[in-house]
């Protein structure tokens, strides 16, 4: 081979090309190299689950599974996954008017609805709050549950009331877009028009069962009534719920309160780390005092009844309360906002969120509360898709010996 031919066969890489290749390699490795800049807590909050772990077995034991598990570990932590997700979501919402996930529905007039709990259960929340909870059979089961609770009340000397809170899709069902199946939209429109067997049950229960859909429908014209990108009722909407309950039960409504108009972060969008302020009312009552230390002690005393370590509890008192009772509120997540608003009506209120607690534990939980305080009244408060929880609680109280 000639010297000239040998030179043609060699590839010469210039110094500048090597430098550029090195820079590209470094840039491509940064998403993995910078994983440590993200806290585990932030990542688990972002994914809403526990992160995948690095494979704990040797590579040679099962190479295929090892690399598959390692990829899951990297996928959970690749940098900057959170920032890129927020940017993508903001782009979809603000530029293309599209939801960040299928479980989010963009409605008319700026409304944003949570339609399902996960991407695999799209429209399941709509089905529960607009259809399933309003079946005649459910109303019948709730009627039986009220009778069971009344019997337990006579044995225990504690008053039992049920408050079922309407949600955004039922109060504003006529704002759903055509992308929602007609069967669901039609049912939600029926609720927004004030038609449900639960209304009849509420009307005929002497306040022991309160489903204030008509009262909420009457107030919904206020732009800030039920924050239009919230899942949970807040501010004015929760006060309307409470006042409807107090009126139906013949209890006094507090007067030294205020609703302060403002703009607050949209709850549903905060799930995607997007801060967008929307009109809402903040509830205020200077006579309410919260005992955070006592609530922590309360949580410790009942933690063995729950499947998860985090338990939400509140203890509040109101020096100007028009009703001198001590109340225990057993609730779903709607109780977090409800507890402060309801506290203004009673001398003292203890609240526990029942998520992650088996329904059968409700009587045991109440017994623990009774050892802490004298309880005059129990309010079982849930949003409308949790009608089954009320039925199961009632069954548990009925099966228990006081």
C-alpha cells in the first residue's frame, strides 16, 4: 500500500471537532448527572407516588430486568423533569387551550374540572358526582343509613347529622364542553338545574341530611362563589353549605364573620405546579382559635386506625359561637376547608379526615374522641361522590355496641 493510500484511509479529527463532541456529550449527560439537585420529596409530590428504586440485585443475575429497572429509576428523576413538565403544561393551557392531561377538562367561561382521579379513570369523577350518587337506589340506602344513625343517636345521646357537599361539576354542569360524553353532560346539566332525588331526601329529613344543591345553584352567579378551577369547595361556597345546614337544623347562624374577595391560586392547576390566581372569597372570623398542638396529639391517638402515616386533624373553638355545642366532624378531604367555616357556629369543633381509614373504624374513632372531649353532635361531611362512605359508616355504627 502506498504512503498516499495509507493517509487517505486514516481519519483525522480536528481539535475543534473533539471539543464540540465533548461539549455535546456533557450536555447529553447533564439530565442524569444533575439528578441530585432534585429532592426526593419534590419528585414524589410531582409524580404523586413513591419513586422507583435502583435495582438491588447484581447485573449478571438478570441483565434485561436490571436495565429495565434502572431506566425506571432514571425516568423518575431525570433533570429537569419538573420544570419541563410545568413549561409543557403552561404551553398547552395558555397557548393551545388544551388540558395538561386527559383527566382535566377545560370548560366554558374559564372553568377547569377534574374529571377523573387518574389517566386510567377519565370521567370517573363526573360519573360519580353527576350520575351514580343520584340514583334512586342510593337515596334509598341513604334514607336507611339515616334511620340507623338515628337509632345509634338514641343509644349514645349524641346527635348525628349528614352534610353532602355539591361539587363543581354539579353546580356548574352546564359549563362542560362537548368533549364530555353526552350521557355525563346531560346528567350534570340535570344537577345544575336542581334535579336530584337527594334534594327530596334533604327536604324531608328535618335537617339530619343536608344536600344544599338548590342553595348553591342560587348563589352560583357570583364569579368567585365556587373557585372555577377548584375541586374542593372554598370560601363563599362552603359558607352557603354551612348556612343551609344550620337553617335546616334550626341552629343559629353566626353574624360576626366576613367574606373577603380576592384572587387565590387555582387548586387544580397547583397539581401541575402552575400558579394561576382566580377569583375567590376568603372566609374570616377573628373569634376562631385553632389548637394545632392539640390536633397533633389527637392525630397520634388515632393513627393506628389509618392505613397511611399522615392524618389530617383540626381542633378549633369560637368565642362568639351562637351554638354552645362541641362537635366532632368526620369527613373526607372537603372537611379541611369546612372545619373552619363550621367552627364559627359552634363552641368547639374537632375534625378528622377519614381518607385512608377503613369505614368500619368509625365507631372506634368516635370512642377515642369521646375520651378526649364531651361530644354533643357528630357531623358526617363528604362530597357527593362519597355517598357510599356515609352508608358504610352508618352500617358500622349500627353494628357496634355503644
